[in-house]
C-alpha cells in the first residue's frame, strides 16, 4: 500500500531528475575544483541523453495498463546506470575547450554556466517532489 504511494504520478520522474542533477553537480564541481590542475580534462554527464532515457521510460509506463502508476523502467546509457537506489554515473570527457600550455582543457565561464543550469534543474526537481508530498500530506489529513 505505502509502496504504491511513491511510484505514482510525477514522483518517480522527479526523483530521478534530482538523482541525476545531484550526480552531475558532483562532476561539475570537480571540474571547477581542478580548473588549474595540469593535464586535467573536464568531464560531464549529458543532460539530453538523460532526458531521452527518462522520456522513453515515461512513454513505456504510459503504454501499460496503469499509465500513471508503477516504476519507471529506465534503461542504462553509456554514461548512466540506473539502480533502484540511485544512479551510477560514468562521466565522459567534454573535449570542447582550447587546450592550454599546461595541457588543461578548461573554460571557467562554460563550467559555471553548466553548474547554474544544473542547479536550476535540481531546484525544479526538488520543487516537484515537495509539491507531490504536499498533496500526499493533504490526502492523509483528509483536507482539501
């Protein structure tokens, strides 16, 4: 009964979004921390591949008997392995910047831009989760 409460509606998708943005934040923060490390190659997780995997999982769930209930059957990608308790990330080098004399492939502005975009997506996921839990809280209290 309780398990069914947490795998309905937008809750599983919002949970996976928060898990992805949390992992990506770790990768991006590592890039910024190693900005002046010689021979360091920045890494990233591709948000478009995550969005595609999430969209396909939502479409597969919609095709079942109960389109808004049930777990999201996410398939692993090159960078992401989805487990019941989270996401395991295998970030790939970005190779988008100019290589400096110390063989570092850095771009502070682009790194900060990605970090801000990821933070905004993370906040969106947290807000979606909060709204879903507020609806559950109201239902438990039997008030509208």
